[in-house]
């Protein structure tokens, strides 16, 4: 078993020839296709009407809003055509109730300049016969997808009382032939921008808490190095360039430091380091392999994978390191467990377990110790929670190709995000953006 986890680490010991781009480049691959299954029967019926004068726009925001709401697993669109409803005055609540809608969305577009548009929307609660307000947003032509996502987020907040995740972003790696690209996209996998490209695999992207940077593992001078990449400018720093492996970067909740896995002193251990690369210090002191660190949302603890008990399992220690308090084992129900990820509210841990040779995504209730499989897959990897903690993004195989998939924490709603002709892997779901 120790050899198994050692081979798991070898995934990052690869010669990577990297070309870093100064800023995002335009995508040269097809956009993602999304397949949604198992959303259940108890969906909130909502009528999202075609926005008035939307034909002035280069981007169809009505369809983006409809798709966002459908992907959430909470809503059912009752109006999918091209009919336009006025956003002036009060709707006929009785008529909409008879048509099976519990909520109504109407909107309009006004062109303010050659490249400026004002998008307005209003939301009505048909059940309660009242207006819930809306938004007026001004945008350039190339930012209209963001406007649609903000409107969908606002609808979720007004109707469900929780923050929507449509304006968050994903990072993942696309493999096209022998080329690999670290890309950033919208939460629906669309609007892909390339952050860097490589001739060999790119490993372990990890978002900073403010969503402005991504840490990842690359190679310079034929050795693994951890970099922190500023997305807006393309500027990067070498965070850790120690002897041996530099791997598995994970940000602290305040963004001031990271936990990393290094083999500079022999066997792979976990270290802490400041976000500017200073202050490196060792956190674990075992004689086996400790890797894949993840901070708890309150910053008090670090969860990590270790084979100190013979088989790889998940452990938890103080964020100050094992010298403060000995690490305690967290997983017990499967014999081979890796890749801990903690939900934003700290209640759940997603992980990958090898059960009968199948690598499958599981979720653990940290308070009760109860766990359940979220998928029936056999090659799941790289789990990552959405910012609202309601979904887990991961990589898996479909038809021999790696794709991204997302599943709700109750296992009821599933989505597969794929790009025709490409392998997609190493996903990381970004945080809420202010």
C-alpha cells in the first residue's frame, strides 16, 4: 500500500515544459457541453421570459439565465420559447399561476453606446402576488455572460435565500493531443480563457480565497516547482523551489499562506509557507508520506493524506503543525483514501476511496462520521467543493475520455461537462467573488 500512495505522488513528478502567457488568451477549443441528470421532481417552476430587444446583443442572456437555473437542480423553466413579456407594470398573477409558474422573470435591453448595454430585469413572486425587485446592470459586449450569471444569482438569493454560484469560476486542465492547458472558465464551463500551456501534464491548481490567483505545480529546469499565478496580469512567482518534490499547494482561508508537500528532507512531508514564498516551516514530522494538505474553513486545522498507518488515510492536525498536537485519523470505513476536500461550512469532507479497485467520490459528515458514495464511478479524482458547499466538482472518465462532473452533496443532481475531442481534468472550483 505504501507503494500505491508513492505512485500517487509520482503523478506530479513529470517533466513539464511551460509557456506562461502574460494575460488570458482566447480559447481555441470548442466550448463545453453539459448533460444534466437526476435533478428530481420537486423543482421550483419559474418562467424566464425572453428579454425585450435582446436581439441587439451578441450574447443571448435569456438562455444563459435559463441554463444556470436548470443546472442548479432547484428550478424548472416553464417558458422556453421566444415570447416577450413587458417589464413595465404589474403582471397578471392569476394568469401566470394558471400557467404553472410560481415565479416570473422579465427583462429588457437598452443600448447605451457602441459597446455599452443596460440590462434590466424584474422578478415577481406569483404565489404571493408581489414584486421582488430586480437589477439594472451596465455592461460592455464582452461581459454580458457575467451579467446573465449575476441575474441568475440574484434570482436564487431572492427566491431561495442563499447565494448563487453562477458568477464563480472554474480552473481545470484541457488535454488536446500532446498539449495541456490550464484554463479558467465560468461556472458552467463556458467562456474558456487559457492561463498557461505545457507540453506535459499540469498538476494541482488551487484558487486563492479572493479568486485573483491560482497556485499550481509546474517544472523549471526539469524539476517540480510550485508557482502562484496572478490571473489578471499573468505575473507569477516561484512559491517553492526546494530540492526534490514541491507539490499539492493549498491556500489558508485568509490567503496569507499555503500548505505544501515537499520532499526536501527525504520523505514527503507537509510544510507551511507565506504567500510571498517566505517563512517556510515544517508541519509534519513522520517517517512515511504526508501529502495533499487542505485547511479547514476556520483556518484552525489541516487535513492531509498519510500512509503512516500502513494504508493511505485522511488525518487532521493543528494548522500550527504536529508539534502543537498529534494528528488524528479521520477516515476509517475504506481501506484506501486520498484527496481530502473540506466544504466551505466545515461540515463535510469529500474524498476519493479505492473500493474493489474502483476510485470513487465519497462524502463524509465530519460531525457524525457517516459517509456515502456520491457516484458509481471507477476513476474519480480531484474533488472540489462549490463556494456554497452544495456541489462537488471532480474529474472522471466517460467513454474513455476524462471529463468534469458535478454532483450535489445529497447525490441527487448530477452534471457532466465535456469538450468534444479533449480530455478535461484537475478541476478546482473558485470562491465567491465580491
